[in-house]
C-alpha cells in the first residue's frame, strides 16, 4: 500500500510539474485563449436549459481549475503585462456566481462576486440586473446589496455621473469650469500621447479657464472645449457636442471633397438628385460663403479638429468637416467646372432622400486579380462574406488587392479575421501599453506594457497568392491595426499614401450639458516597438493623388497594384 501511495504521489507531482513547465512556455495570448476555452466549456454546462446537478458541479469545477491556472505564478507574471489576460479572473468569478446561483448555492454565488470585486473594485456593469437575469435570486440578499452599493458608488466616481447635467442654452459658470476641469484631469491621468502634443497641459488649463467662463452660450462653450482637446493632437481624443446641438454643427451635404495639390475638389457624390444638379467629381471649390476655400477652412474648421498627423488633419479639415454646419443653413459655394467656367450654387446640407453611403464590402475581378474593398471593420459578417467570395471567386485569382483607403476602423478583431485567411502561420498584432496611475503624490505615472497579440491562422481557408493592400490618410484606427499586422508579417506590399496615424482604446465620459468626450488610454506600436501613432504607416510604394488623375477618372494607386500583380 505504501508503494502504491508513493507511486500516486510521484505521478501527481509529475503532472503538476508538467503543468508548471507547460505554463512557462505559454504566451500571454495562449494563456488567454486557454482561459476563454475553459470558460466556454463551463458555460456550455450552466447556461443550458435545466442543467443537472452533475453538470452544474462540473461547470463549477472547471471554473475553479481555471482560477487556479490564472493564479499560478507563470500566468500571473504574463498577466502583469497583458490586461486582457489579467481580466479573465473577473469574468471567471462572474461565470462562477451565475453557475452557483443556478445551483441554488446563494452564499457561494455571493462569495464569488465578493472575490471578483476585491480583485480591483471591478467596474463591470453587474449593478444592472437586466444584464444578468440568472443573478436575480440574489437581488434581496444583504451581502449582494452591499456589493451593488459599492459598485454604484464606484461607478458614480469614475463615470462622472454628477457631471452629467442636462442641456440648457447657457450653462452656469460652475458647470463650465467643471467640464473643463474634467477634461483636463482625464487627459492628465489617462492620455498616452502627450509626447506628440508638445504643450504644457497644466498651463493650458489655466489659460482656458477665462475662455470658458466668457462664453455666452452652450454652443460657444463646447467650441472652446473642442478646441482645448484639439491641442492634444490625437484622433482618438475628442469632445462632442450635446445631441441638442448636433443638427447645428454636424449636418453636411452628401458629397465628399479633398485637397489635391493645394486645391479643393469634389471627389465623390452620394446622391443622384444632387449629382443631377451639376455637383459632380472634378468640380473645384473656390469659395464658401464668400470666403476663399482655404481661408474658410483655416478659420472655421482647423481649430476644432482633433488629429494625430498632418495628413489626418488635412482629411478632417478639407474632407470630413469642411462643409459641416447647421442643418437649416444652406451653403453658398463658388465652383469652377472642368471647362474653367465659374459657377455659384446654393446647396442644402440636409433634405436628400436618395443618399447612398459606401458599402461595407465590395468585390470584383480585374484580369484575374481580385479587388476587394473593405470600407469599415464594424460589420461582424465581414469574415463570412469573405469566405463566400473566396469559395466563389477569390480562390481562382492569381493575386488579391485589399483596398482599405476609406476604412475608418471599427473592431480590430474583424480585420485580423481577414488576415488569418491570408496565412498558414500564427501572426503578431500590435503591441500596446497604458498608463498606471502613480501611487504617491507628485510621482509620474508608470507604464504597463501589454505586449503584442498573436492570432492563429484560419484552419479552413488559406489564400496563398500575392496580396497588396491599398492605404491612405483615411485608413484609421482598427484599419491601421490591420495594416500593422499585415505589414509586420511581410505578407505583401502597401501602396498609396501614409495612414492617419491614430489608434488606441479611448476612455469615454460625460460632460455638463449633455456632451461627451473621450481620451486615448492605450498607446499602440508594431510588435517590435516601431512607432506609427502620430506618424502614420508609410506605404512601400507611394502614389499621390493628382488633379490630372481625378479629372481623367484614373485611380493611380489601384492601377499600380494591378501592375504589380500582373
């Protein structure tokens, strides 16, 4: 018997030693994937309709083992550099609380929630019972109510509920100062890109105090706030007008303009009825409301644009925001036609019933080369659409062009799920870091390095032909995350112009009068630390837009890509 016990102890020691060694060889994202798979296995048991006691016990056992895994020294060390891995324990405790509740073990469920809150005062919205109906049986338990009370107080502190005052035409001076102060403090303690701003943030705050109290309307107040945050020079750090003022500032007619070789032209029209009035690509804008177009933009548009790079600012100033304004105030624009004739037109900003936006995804084959345009990474069906196109057409091509020049972002994961169909090997995504608040007064904040991510290839689809990606200054946010991963893996050439140079994870918060703001709280780089935020991602082959190409209907970047893949 003693020998049998010794053998059993030896085997158990070997198993745990093997687990410890294997954990040491896991990357942070592999550990994350393991924890997520464990959660999925457990959730399949407790989320099903009428789970048996045995199934509930199995689910709880899986979750307990997952917590042991996450609490092991090798994994804790990995989690210190990866926020997503570190956050798994929060979710496991929540899963466990729901599993215990379904099993009728209220005390254990509440203990799981208490442990979850103790990890860091978690701010997940479990105070909203509608989000987690399985926890409803706990609603009147004193210990549960105590947790909810703590959560609500913490939420009030960090989500600034007291600052969320209602809109009125002119806020009080106290509200105006509070809003500016909130913007200043959120940036001071969360903003990750001060190195690009090049300003004394504390002095700037003092300079702006008399500016906000001097405003006579909430509209003017918000214009000051917007210009305040524009000084931070970051495309993911902005102030937005209250909904009550949206129609006064965000309305614009359905056509796109662009600065090309120092002049402003119509490049796209999204309304057939407007097109029929003569507003067509190739028209040059000379004046807006009587002012030369460049002067108008510099005075009325540029000061209010939060942008990360010169190319990002140019797009915002001369494309996105140039014609924005009050919905009931038409624009008086002086144009020059392609034949040199100067004409004036009064153009409404709203009232068009035939506006057609850019499609999320478009595809065609040109001389046996696939041409795939992806205009956003917001639609979760993009990967499925790609798979359908792959089977029907893309697999037969000798090369593929992916055009993301007009892709303003969305979810990085959607983009990565396209890249993982272009490779048969794991690939690295962006590395990131964020600020950790200092623990003593006067100390500078420290940085927490999250490391780079890693994605696995798709096991069903692998497109192994040459690929080219078209990029430009409108390539932004998650579209830049896509570009970084594609570029780093050396899958193919980048053609076009430098990207917007802005990505990250904004922290959003409420402002007095109904507005909202956000601050970029995560700084991204290439996996090897190469910078692109505040710079842009440079193409391998630069193709600049020209007036000649616009007037002749030539897409030079696309033509260059086709030439490369022939």
